């Protein structure tokens, strides 16, 4: 097992990047921060499968590829399938003895956006989790279909203005709650499920290493702030993610074996959700007086969720 | 098929002209073809630094997105404490770090998002954004003084 040291940032920075620059993601996109961190936290060979989405279209624009590892692009829904099939084939060939270098450690990773994870690839992901392949699925959750113009997905939170759930005189944006994907994946009995954020780089790197080390299907939901569709300045990616974790809009926690819940980050000062909403253009309409009830609802949902997580952590069941 | 602009002084980078016989459109590529990131064996690539690797023309490391930029970060070595915050959060792999030291910025891959400046903890910041046309020496001479903490 070749896991690199993440004791501090200086040690972490001695790794050689395997995700190259000059990909065509937007300036300030959090996708590439997350992908870089995953590829830097291990020395093992990686086989990466990508769903269609921002990450895939921007990192493999003919004639260039930004990946220094084996990389498969497959349909909008199939990254989990591709990773699990590659893993099965690897095991079969290992058993037959037809591998060139059978002792080289290989890890299988699938990347999907929230559209392909929460909506379109949900069934395939569920199937791969149930079959128990040894792979890690990482969802880059930017809460909309950012690649196609910012349509709503089932990861879009209440009140967000998207191109298919528009805010206006008759609507305050999306009305439905965000799907709790982490809980659904934990309910599959997956050995390691987590929600992580790039601004807390250490807990994220630790989570990635744990997922890669764990045998069996692991799911990680990562918060990927989208400068284009969340409508904030590219330089503020980490600031907005900080607000997301400090307002508990995105609590950082892990669930081991489907029941043992650990909260990985407790903000010293829990901020009001208005700070997070006010930093983004997609929530601007919520600050009109007639939409006050929406902010109250979002805050209430966050408080309930935090209470639930804390009690789950205490109960250890 | 132009995804990059021509940037002076980057003769090693930019869209390299593939040989006439190799040049095929995206719709003429045979199914199942692979783009190799490296020339030759890529087995131990994880232990090789970027300058030791034998990049293929298909690797986006050989390309540039410098033409995207309207503002650029300028790095001041005198103030830097090598915390590597900019390295871990740079979305474009543009912070060059070797042996726990920050060396500078890869201006071929930097898109000028400004995340590195935001996460820089020093006072004054050791990275600041300047206009793309500004010369680095001039920017460094106009560096702000240390700000006193407001009480």
C-alpha cells in the first residue's frame, strides 16, 4: 500500500501532480481541486472512469488529455459500471495470471457530477454498490447540470434559481428538498461513505485515503462550488466553500459500515445561513421580503439535519 | 481546431502542429483509439517530477490556456512562507512547488482565477493580482507595505 504522507501541507506538496493543467474547466472551478487532491493522496496506479459532465468534457478535448493515469469516459450514467467492470476484469486476469505486473497496486475510481450521480446514473451506481466491487465513487456535487446551462438536478437545494426552476414573480426557485445521497449510499451498507469539502483539505485527503484503502464500494460526496452557476467571483471558490461548511449547509461527516457516523468538522462559530446565501447570485431573490419564509425554512432544515447528525454520532448505532 | 491562442515565448507549448499525415479531424478518429499521455513507458510516472517526464503531444501539459487570462498573479518570494496553501487549492496545477518550496507560477496553465491570492495567509500577501500587461518587475516594486491590525 503506497499512501502518501498528509501530515502537513508541506509534505503533501512534495507529490508530483498527475492531473495536468490547461484543461478547460472554468477559472476557479472546484472540480479540479478535488481531482488533484485525490490523485495526490496516493502513489498507486489509478484507473479512473468519468461520467459525462463538466469534468469529462473539459479534461479530454481532442487532441488533448489532462490525465496522467488510465482514464475511461463513458455515458452519462455509467462511470460506476465502467469502474466496476474494470475492477472485475482486473481480478479475473489476476486469477488467470495474465497481468503484466500482478503486484502493482491498482485503485479504481469513478467520478461523476451531481446530475449523473443523483439523477441519471443513480440506478447504475446503486447496482455497483450492491454488487460490492472494490472501487471508490466520488460525486462532484455542484448542485446543478452546470455543463448544459445550469438546469435543476435533484441535488439543487431549496430556493436556488436555476434555468429550469427560475425565480420570478410566481416562484422562488426550486421548491423541493435536496436528495440525501449520503444517507442513501450508507443504507446500501457501503463500508465507507462520506461528505467532504475541498476547503478542509486534510479531512478530504484523509477521507480519500480511507476510501481507497477500504475494500469494497465507497461513496464520497464532495462539495464543488460552481462559479458560473452559483454566480460568484472565481476567486471566491474557497471562501464560498468555507461559508458552506461553517453555516452547516454542507456538514462534513463520514459513515462507516452504514451505521457508525463521525462528524469530521465542527465549526467554532456556526454562521447563519444568510451569509452563505448572500455570497451567491443564485439566491439573490431570497432576500426580497416576500421570500423571507424560504430562508427560514432553509435554516430550519439545516438545524434539524445538524441535530440529527449529532444524535446519530452519539448513538453509535 | 484552435483551442489555444499564440503566446509569445512559449515555443515549447501551445498547439503543436501534428504532422500532415497524422492530422485527423475529431470525427475521423477510429473508435477505440487511445491518446497516450506519455511517450514510452509510463509505469513509474507518479515518482517523476514534471520536468523528468516524457510528455506526449496529446498531454494537455504541452498546451496553454494563457490567452484566457486578463489578470495574472505575481509572486513575491521575499514574503512567502512556503505554506503551500496556493499549491493545494490551485485548480489549474499552476503553482510550481519542489521540495516543500514554492518556486513560482506556471503562466502557461494559469487562468487568472485569483484563488491563490485569496488563500495566501501572509501580510502583505505574497501573491497579488495585476493586469496581464503589467511587467512582473514593475509589479514587484509596487508591492504594498505590511498592514497593521485594526483594533
